């Protein structure tokens, strides 16, 4: 399982139901490159329970602006289309798993 790629065309449809972790990132960002494998591991761990997705901020500047993304990586935890939590900077897998579990509960 790999993280789903979201963009301005499919974002709202994909986040409207259930729990979604969205990783806002860019190809040129070193911490984003470190976050990437963690996000992919979570996609495996949460297959069937939560959506794990990525948004390239360079290709989706309107989405980044909509959520006030100032620094990357920024990870959003959404539930049924509503923002639950916004995490800025590199996040440990365990910390993200704990937050996802709490949102799923």
C-alpha cells in the first residue's frame, strides 16, 4: 500500500469520509524526504482503517494556502472532512500512530 496522491481536483472528495492523514511536502525539502518513508509505512499499517495521503505543495499551491501551510512538512489529520490536528515539521511514526489511533477511536 502506498500513500494516495491528492490534488486540488480530488482533495475534498477523498477527505470527506473517515480519517485521513495528509502530508504536505515538496520534492526539494530534506525533512520531507525523511518524512516520506514514515508516511508510506503508515499507509501499510493503516490500510483499511484510515487514508494516508500526500499533497505536493508546489503543484497544489491553492490547497496549501487554504490550510495556511507555512512550513513543510506539515501533516493534517482530518476526520469526515474536518481538520482535527495540524503538525508542523518532521514527525516520528509513533507520534503519528498515536494521533491517528485517537482520531479513529
